């Protein structure tokens, strides 16, 4: 799942992605995914 998010993120941002730390990017996407799960679960 994280691989999918990172692939989509790379496609969307292009070269900008190279300036972002990979670990930080993965962490941000992970927490965003968890938050979305919580929101959709509550709804």
C-alpha cells in the first residue's frame, strides 16, 4: 500500500520528490492514510 502511495506521489510531484526525504515522505503518507481510515470509519 505504501508503495502505491509513493508511486502516485512521485507521479504527481515529478522532480520535486527528489528533494524530499524518503523516510519523511513515507511517514507523512502513512499517517495521512491512517487519518483517512479513521475519518471514513467514523462516517
